[in-house]
C-alpha cells in the first residue's frame, strides 16, 4: 500500500513538472524589437482581431490541458504509470518533440536580383524580416513550421550573431531558404499569404517569396536541440515518508 502511494506521488510530481514545462514553452512568443507605433485605424483593427484570435487559441489550449489533468486524475487510481506515459506523449507532441505530417504549403525565399546584376553583395535575410514572416504565418493559422528542415517552436530564437542570421545555433546564410508550413486549414493559409503584402517587405531587401500550391502531405521533423526553461525547479514533496 505504501509502495503504491509512493508511485502515485512520484507520477503526479513528474506530470506536474512536465505540464509546467509545457506551459512555459507554449506561451512564449518570438519577440519583436520595440518600435514606435505608427499604425493607422485599419491596422489597429486588424491587429486587435489577431489578438482576439490568439486569446481564443490560448483559451482552447488551457481547456485542453484541463481535460488532460482531469483524465489523469481518473486514471491514476487504476494505472498511474499508463496515464503518465499517455500524458507525456501528448505533451511531447505539443512541444514539438515528435514528427508531424499534414496538409500545408512550402514557401521559398530567394534573391530577387543577382549580385552580378546589382553590382553589390547581397546580405543575409534579416532576423526581423524572418520573425515577421513567422508571426504572420501563425496569425493565418500555421500549426507547425520548419525552416531548412529544422522545427520552429515557441522558444526558438532568431537573431543576428556576428553578421549572420541564426535560428537557435543554425546559420541561415545561403539561398534559397525553404520553409514548410502545416495548417489545419491550408486553403485559408494559402489565400491569406497570397493576398498579403509581405512580399513587398522582402522585395525591399532584394528578396522574393514563392508560395507553393497546397500540398496534401508535408512532414515536419521533431525539434532536436535541448529545450531550456529558466526559473523552474521540481516541487519538493511534503511527504516525509508517512503513510
């Protein structure tokens, strides 16, 4: 009886730690530099609509995790180990640690004009431009994204290091750059991207976007780098061995 109680306590502690890790990663966002707000009324309305959509998505996520916890509570008395494994599998999928396939589109970023034609060296894609594209894809319903075969998750860092644009520790210093995007509503994503003015922002930097037709089956690999979450530690059990 004492051993069974110990297993339940350990299982619940592990679940709590995994759940906390998941939430910590899930609700991070790719940060943009602070800029002076120059948006007009229509842009503000569009941004408000996007924020409301994000809020609805976050509420759905919270609801989903509440259901996971409730399911675990129901199963822990009969088989806590099985419940823990099932929950871990769900959370690993949500974080991006498993391969995923589905309908989507491929976006190719390439030079608009060659260096020979322009007579100047073409710079790498800027981190700000790439982050803006990722945020736009997310606002149009992207479910999963990979860049050059590397999974993008909510804790992914895109920044300039010594003049090179890097995604985590991977350099994006050659063209073309291939981006795969999976969505639950690929037609909506495809139409929104084709109607977007994002290609004009890329053209300013001598880059062009090519958007493929919807693809029935795209595969995005799991995230491979270590996931680091700061300011979190396991909860110490208050049970000193009684029971």
